[in-house]
């Protein structure tokens, strides 16, 4: 009698034991929830929203972060990649939302979000075709730029120019990073998977000992979202142009993140349709976010670094994170506790997690031949164009607003310049061969 072999389940499709799944999901929640909280805080203060509107906006941001995370992790009905992604309000998109709201009004900003979401859905077929022509060297450059940008974002949370105790801030950040590294190095394998959470706990304890941890005030228990928070949307195509330009860049970023996520979890994907599902999931989630007054939503590259660091690759873990985000949306004290984490703790955790994305990009560069002149030139040009606006944010300050937005997007410029130089080198090489023949 022949032995019956059990089908092999890919790590990304495994359902971990309940305890491990909960711990892994909690890590994603704690690491990622700072972005929607910070985004809402920035929007509410910039637009002078009252407490009720701010709570409704926070509820919507967490709710649709959770729903989008479940869509991306599930990958059903053509919505989402079926990879362990977490969705959050886009950092640049939040800034553009505020700029539009301040230049025009919040209703026009909401209209811009909805226009961009519909455009994203419509452009999926085009994006899928373009992805097939995106060379690996350009994808690797894009991912490296994403990683550098995210590390910078995390580092900026550690301290600032007006920090009264910068030494304490850096000390707390150092303790957080050291605790994370030591936990991952010396604890048993099961505990290593929650090393980031352990590091954050130790960092928070150090912050409390140094007088830098205070629980945010508030006594609300439940909060609810509000449809059309800013009234009926006002659709102004000209006002939506900056966000539309951003959405094109975010499609390029989604391409790099999808390829990287698949590589990290060890899943073979058909790149074009998978990227199409990622973009469609982003757009649908953004559409609902806009209907509740929220900004554009994007798949997050931050959690990919967490996956690589902890080794927990199951998409069911991030789906559980989505459920936690939905729960946190309605339970006000959850947001209060996480929002109370000191900036140095969150920033240090973000920096070490995001640095793994840079390491992943370096790994992708191993798959290309940098001894080839054309490949080396493409890499150099893409990284130069992508890193300059990140390292020197004021580089394009004298340019028109829309052009400055395009040139200032490191990922977009890495993609555009990388593809242009790649095509130039390819055409030049073919022309040389033809003349020899």
C-alpha cells in the first residue's frame, strides 16, 4: 500500500498555532499602528478639527487599515495580493490631503481622494502591462530607495531639533535596538519571533525610568466613524492633480513592495497580475477611506522588514492584524495606549525593521550582473535620482508645485530614471550590434 503524502503548504499559506499567530499579529499592530495614529493627529491639528471629528477620523483610519489589510492578505475576488501586507494611510498622501484641504477645503481634499481611487482602479490594466517591462535592477533600486526613505522616517521620530533631552532620546532608542537584537540572538526560537515586541517593551520601560512615558489623557471608551465627515465631496480635477501624480508613484512602489514581499516569504508569483491585485486593493480601500473623510491608503513596506526579521511569513498572521486594527478602531483606549509610546521607542523600532528592507534590496542586486556596464549605469542613475530628494529634501524647492511633487518622490524618480536609462542602454546596445552586423 502506497504511503499517502501530505501536501506541502507554503510558509505564506500556513496557519500558525494560536499563540504564535496572536504574538506575530500583535507585533505588526504595535509597529504599524503608529502611522494611522500619527496621520490622524497631523490632519486633525492641521485642520483644527474638534475632538468628535478627530475621533471619527481615527476610527475610520484604523477601520480601513484593518479592512485593507484583510483584503491584501486574503487575495480574494481580485482584490489584494494574497501576501502578508498591512495597509495604512500613505505618508506623502496625508501631506497632500492636508495641503489640498488648506488650499481649497476638506471637501475638495475628500474629492481628490475619491478621484484618485477611481483612477487607480481604471489604470490597473495599464499598470499590469507596464510591470512586465520593469527590469529587476530597477526594482532592486526602487526597493533600496524605499528602505532608505523609511529608515529616515523612523530616525526622525527618535529626536528633533527642539527636543529638550536629545541624549535621553538617543539612549532610549539605543536600549530599544539593543534589546531587540539581544532578544533575537539569545532567546529560544519561539521568543525570537516576538523580539521586536520585546525590544519595544524594554524601550518603553527605559523611557518610563527616564521620565519619558506618559499615558495620553482621555476617558472615551467607544468611537465610531462618520460617513462624509467633511460633507458632500467636491470634485475638482485640478486640485486632484498632485494626488494623482502621487498615485502613479505609489503604483511603482506597490510593484517593488509586491516583488519584495513575495521574495521574503518565498512565494513564486506571476508578477503582473499580482501587482494588479495589489493596486486594485489599494484603490478600493482608498475609495472607502475617502467616503469617511480619510486620506489615500497604501500597502505598507514597513511590515515586510518585520516579516524578514521575525521569520513569521504567514498571511493569516497579517489578516489577524487586520482584525485587531478593526477592533482598535472602535475601542478608544487601545489607540491611547499605543499612541503613548515615546517617539524614540517607535522610531528606533521602525529604523531597525526598515533597515532589513535595504538588506533585501542588496540581496536582489545579487541577481543582476553589475559587471555589465549597462546594468551598472542603470543602477547608478536610478539610485542617484531616487536618493537625492530623500537626502536633500530642499533640492527642488524652487520648482513649480506639481513638478516638485514628482521630482521629490524618490521611488518615482528611481523608477522613471531607471527605466529611461535601461531603455537607452538597451537601444544603444541593439544599434551597436546592428551596425556591426
